[in-house]
C-alpha cells in the first residue's frame, strides 16, 4: 500500500517528462518538457526513443538552471539527434548539434538550455510561458 502511494510521487520528482510548459521560439509557441532539478537535468532524453514520450505534442525539453553559467551537455545514452540551444534571459547565446551516443561534452553559457528536435527552426529568442525557476 505504501509503495502504491510513494511511487507516483517519486516518479513526478524524477521524470523529466512529468511536467510541460509553453515556450515561445521567435514568437511561435511550442510545448516542451521541463527539467528543473538535478535528477531531471541528469536524465534528460537519455534512454528514450521519442522526442515526445508522453504524446503531448512536445518538441523538446528545457533545462532551467538557477543562474547564468557555463553548462555542458553530452549525448551519452541519448539515441535521438538534438539541437542544443543555450539561453540567457530570453536571448540565445549559442547552439550546437548533438550527435546520438556521443560522450564528448558540448558547453555553452546561459541560465536555460533547450534541447530541440532537429526539424524545429533554431530560435534567436526563447521565452518560457509561465516560467518557474528551480528552488535551491
């Protein structure tokens, strides 16, 4: 009984696919998954075979960090090609193409990082609609 009560709550805390938000990319609104804690930052798109595993229309995942800094990403255990976009405030500070299963780090500067399907146009401005910052 206790396991049945704890597991759903635990899943919500660790799954990077448990929360979605709207993101305006150069004025066009898309749905994205939200990674807003260390566990979700670590898991990201690892070990999944779909950009939208919950089927909610999401085109990527946004990682919310507590401050502007250099953040490095790698594609270890990630089978999907991704465009990785670093954002400071609403301004894109850089982007790179993530190669599936590549363990070399790709680094950039910002307080957010957006991982996108490669067919979505690379934005110059990103605004998270109803943005929630992580609590640390």
